[in-house]
C-alpha cells in the first residue's frame, strides 16, 4: 500500500489477495475500493487504500484456511526478472545436464564464463548454430510509456486529472501527486497510477489511439499529447536493460506480479523460454541473438519492423559470418512477411537461413473482428478489466487489431493454380466423408491413389497411420481420418448480424466497416484499406526456407452471430466520456452491451483457426514442389500430433512423408494426463510457447542442420547472467 502512495514496498501478496477477494465475491468491498471520484483527493485515496487493506485482512484468513487444504508440493511459477521456474520447467542446475555449449564449439559453461562476448562470437562461427532473431506477437512486447508532464497537463487536462496527477512540480504538501517520467505500460504495475484496479481510466486514455488520415505511417496513430509509448529498452530509463531487444520480449508482466497468478504466468512470458534455451546453448545477446519488440497496437506498416529487422539481420550476420534464423510467433509473422516482401531476393539468399513461423494468423482471426464489433470477454472483467464499451473506445483505432481481422486471402488467389488444387482436395475430402463409414472412405482414397489423382499428395489422407489423441480432444477427427479440415472463408460466413452474413471477401469486409458494425465507423474502413494495401493478405512467397507450425488442439471460433446490430445497441448509452479528443469515439459506459448469441468452432489453437494457421504453408509448399520462381522449401509441422508407428507399413509411410519433407508432426506435453506445467490444460496460442517439445524443436531448427536437439531439464539464472 505504501507503494501506491509513497513508492515503497512490493505489493505482490496484496495483489494476489485482491484477486482472491474477487473470487470470493466480496463485491461491496471491491466496489468501494474501485470507486473513483472526478477529482482525486488525499482523503479519497486513503479511503480506497484502507478499504483495500480491509479486503486483504478478510481474505487472508480465508486464504490461510484454503491453503492448508489445497497445499501442493510444487513450487509456484515466478515471473520475476531472475527467471526462476518450477522443477517441471527448464530450471534445474545446468551443471547437471549441459557439459558443453554446442553453439560455442563445445566449450564448457565454466570456460565460457571467462570469455568476453567478442571471444564467444568467434567461437560461435565454428559451431553448428545460426544467429537468431525473435519477433513476438500481439501483446507480447513489454511496452513503456514516457510522460511529458507539462505538455500533457496543458493540452489534455482531462487525461492528466483522470490519472490522479495534480502537479508537475515535486510534491510540496499532502495531496500533491506528480507523474513519474516513465511507467510500465503493458502490463502496468499492479497498484501504480496506471493500475487496472484503480487506474483504469488513466490507462484507457493513454492506450487510446486517434487516427489521423492526413499523416502517413506511424504518425497516423496519435496518442494523447505529451505521451510516448515504446518498448522496454527503448526509453531513457530502460536502455541499459535492452539486452539487444531480449529485455522487451522475455516477459511482459511487471516484476511484482506474484507467482500464483496462473493466467499471467501462462500467457505473458512471451519468448522467455526460447531465449533462455538459446542462451543455454551458447548464444550471446547482441552478437548471435536479438529480439525485436514493437508497439503491437500499430499495423505492420507502422511498427517500424520493416526497417529495424534488416538492420538487426545485418548486424548479426556481420558479427558471425552466418545467415540468420528468424523466429516469429502470431502477429510477429505478419511483420516478418511484410519485411521480406520488401527485400531483394539476393539479399535474402545471402543473409537469411530460415524462417520459423509459429501459429501465424495468416488469414486473421474471428476473435479479432468480434473484439472490434462487440469487445472481448477476456478483458470484460468488471472492476478489474475493461467493459466492452471501453474496449471499443480504446481499441477502435488499434491498427494491429485490423491486421488480425479476417483477410480476403482466398479471394485474392481464386485464379491461382494452388488454390484450384486446394479446392479439389477439399471437394474430394467432402465426397469421401459422405461415403458413410471409415471402411468406405478408405476404399475411396485407395481408388483415388490408384488413379494417381490426389491433390496436394504430400498431405495425409485416411490411409495415414492414426494419431494418438486424448478423449474429448477437439481434433478427435484426426483419430479416424486425415483431412485438411479447412473452411473456405471466402465462401462461408464468418459473422452474421441479424439477417446479414459476411465472409472474408473485400466487399463484405468494407461493408462491415462503413456500415457501422465495427468500433470506429468513421475511420475503420480507412484503416482496413491501408492494412490490405501492404499485400500481406496475398501471402506472396517469402523467398526463404520456412518451417511453419500450426495447431488444432483447441476449439477455435470460426463463426459468430449477433441477434442485434451492435452499433445500434451502443447508441443507447451515455455520451463519449473522453472529452477533448479530436476523433469521434464510440459512446457508452455499460458493459451490458451486445454480445455474440451463437458461435461455431473449428480446430485451432484457441485464437487462430486451423484454416488461417495452415494456409501459407499450403500455398508456399505447393509453389516449391511445383518449382515456382524463388520458392524455397516449406515444411509444415502439426503441433500436438503423434503418428503411430506400430507396424512396418506405418514406418514406411512415415519415412515417405519425411522424404517429401513437407508434412511433419510435433508432439506436445500439454495433453499428458500427469503433466501440470505451464501448458497444462491445453496447448493454447500463447501457452504452447512454454512446451519443452516446441522449445527443443525451435532450438534444433535454428542450427545449420535440422536435426532436433535435446534440451536439458534446466536453465539456471546464474548461467544466463554469466
């Protein structure tokens, strides 16, 4: 509590108990703590803090009783900068496992600790590893905000007041509150001025972007005056912690987040495990490995990645003399593809060894368009989160979200040969499935194979050995047959509002923006047009070798229906609560707004549907097999899939798949019934990044040879620090 008023103690345990208070439904206390007055006063602040203390005291007694009955022997997960982890994760003493550092030509960790970074880089040239650049996805870069106090106070006094600040001078008396020069912006400090608990209005105002169509690039997206948002490592106070970009992508939650908050532990560690595993192999920050954090609220043409990524590629290539491996997750892949589209083929051949793409939303996500239409349930957490109306106000001009709106990729490629072959394959799968039972379906495919007419023959069919999946798995169809399981987004509806249906075709997408369904009816169509002009939606061949991983472990939204027009519902609420901002924002203050009345699912990772995650690999592998100009090998990896090999015939089929070098499988640990690590409960879009199988695969792919390496069960903070 002193931290909130005087900048004192660490309040991690307090935060944990506040969450328990919400779980215990102590609504009178919570409501009182969260009550905000238009003009903060010392008295109101003290009352809030005293109320919070009362909640802590009440829940502490309850927590003590609960902990006795539910105590577990495993150590809780930590998100601190020391990177301590549970025993089930990568956290044992490295000296027990790693005897040598493969990337440093086999020297020991003890020897490496005595070398300078330059000396390690020289040894790296002799080893089997390639330099690596990590590019995170949406909400996976740690962001900071810098405050120009005088400018903000003068030009936007409403935001200044909403944050509880009263002066730009050092506090002279009780009741004076001066803003810091910098704050953690994503994710903010739990009890700071931007806290989601009591500072929601402040964070919302600072996070909101205005759109100025008269500007170009990043200048189109305008923050409040006197406010600059950038990544951790790019501000004055954090530059010394940059670690060549790794500081901004390893974990985005503030250091005070307690170990017990499982949601944050599983979803916001970003590339922490990847970077630790690579460092444990002998990589050296700034010489052989770097990260590329960015402001994910912006569209790819405004993030600056297009300019920063080639510079980092050249720096690592110059330091090691080796070609670089790009590793990207989710929206980070859209930034990578946009960059590659602007590089000459000769440059890519000389500087880039491989691109590892993990669960990229190539055709977007239905969840994203739902967020822009009606807000998302993930953030609609009442007193702690943001109501759906607030989400629409805040994120209505986030160009990064428009990058994830379903794209008209299939429409753009309807006349291409690869699309026609894909269409033939899907029609054949439908015909086979209508045969009635597995035996008849297998007979159908044997007949087709006998005639040599199988489209996309490198992808498995019902003749493929069965996979091992747990009962109740959303991809259980895989236990009976192998189909692409794709939906044609250009043919089938993704969103329906009353009697109107919308597919992923340009005309429908433009109608949704102009027709007022999305968050900002005045500018949303302009933002979407600018996003499409980058050409990322066309999935131009990148001209580099690609290892593309997709998932089908979890049910993922592929269609949502609204019984009412969300735009019309919002008009009934109060006027815009953000005066002084020049862009018209959606009105409304209630969370009781239009919601999805019905949704359908398809296999995916919980965020990215299979149809969106697999499409690029289908297109690029077809182009390579058919010897298209500058097309390089593209291999697809199906996550959470294990081909059975119980008979010699099965083994021969698996070997045949590997020879074609297109379709591959990758096991996962999250489906194991006795596993309780960070991916327990499902290999979701973010949590899969902590799966040891996936981390091992990435480390192996990042070497000159693609043989998978085995990572030891531990990574110690001491070696990482060394």
